[in-house]
C-alpha cells in the first residue's frame, strides 16, 4: 500500500526545479560568483550587493572594475553576463560568457555557468558535454555531477545515464540527500518502481523521515 504514495512523492519532488536549476533570466547565481577569489574579489562582492538590491547600473560598474583589476579572472565577465541576462540582452550574455571561458577554460565554476546557460537554451547535448568537462576538471565536485545528471534526466531524457551519474555523486558524498532523491527519480523514469521506492525509503531513513 505504500508504493503508490511513495512513487507519487518521488514524482512530485522532481516536478519542481532542483537547487541547481536556474531561472531563465539568471545565468550566474551569486553563490557561484562568491567563490571567485583574487584582487577583483572586493569589486565582485560590491557588485553582488548591487545585484541583490536590483541596481544593475552599479552592478555593471563594479563588475567592469573587477575586470580591470584582474582581466584574466572569470568572475567579472560572468557577472557582466548576469547583468546582461537581467537586461534581456542575449547576445551580450553569450559574449561575456565566452570571454570567461577564454580566460578560464577549465574552471569548474565557469564551466558550470556555461553549461547552465546551454541547458536554459535547450542545447542539451552541448550542456552534457560541458558538464562532463566540469566533472573531469573537478572529480570531487558533487554539484557538477548533479548538473550533469539533471541535463541527462530532464534534457536528454536518458535516465540510465542519469542513474550512473547520480550513483557516482552518492559515491562522492554518501550523505547527499539531493543525490539520493535524484537517483530515485532516475529509477522511476526507467519504470523501475520498486528500486525507486527502495531508494526513496533510504532517503527518508537518512533524514529520519
């Protein structure tokens, strides 16, 4: 009697955007930008505060100052892409992101931002390739693996590949409940209801549910 509600719970959990799904008007969550370090970090912090306040002009000025301080760092360019996205300037978004990739071609945060942008545009195969590159660049980065699994499950409709990706994420972080929920969703998408329920039960047990 428990299988139906548990299966529905799994489906409901994955009918909503995950923590890694990004609204279409945003290319770079502030959490990504806050990981940027170096001489431009103070200007990036200032720009993030301006973004949070909805002051795009001040944010743009601070991100441009960050680029001047450290032209070989990706943060300023990613921030300028964010400003362009919020202004609905798609050509500028892509231009700034490509500049970030030019200076930081193997940076996991830069690759994740670029992959999310491709995902938003429906370029699922390209996004998968980008996230695979991010995983190769930082094998212990669970977020990169979650991004990869999401595009495989939701974009490419390849739940078998997503299952392998989510299992690898759990291998890196056994206590990651999001990865365990994602695995349950990938199993359910394959019609493996019993396996999905078992995975979901393990998730419930892990959080004391």
